[in-house]
């Protein structure tokens, strides 16, 4: 994350070597951009994937 980012990265306690990201939605503006990097396809693809 770059300086001035509106969130925080921290290590995962459930997945050794993993990283968590918290984004502060209410600080985002129309000029902000969020890009997801998921090279292994581990993140859910849609709301049903969380189940």
C-alpha cells in the first residue's frame, strides 16, 4: 500500500504467511482506485463463494 492509503495491511493469524487488508470505505473518494491481486485465485468470485 502506498503512503496516504485509506486502509491497513496486517499479517493473518489463520493463514501463516497470509495478509489481511482492511479498507476504510468512508474515506474513499471517486478518485480512489482498488485493484485486487489474486494470482492463485484464492479469493471468492461472488457472494455465494463466501458460503
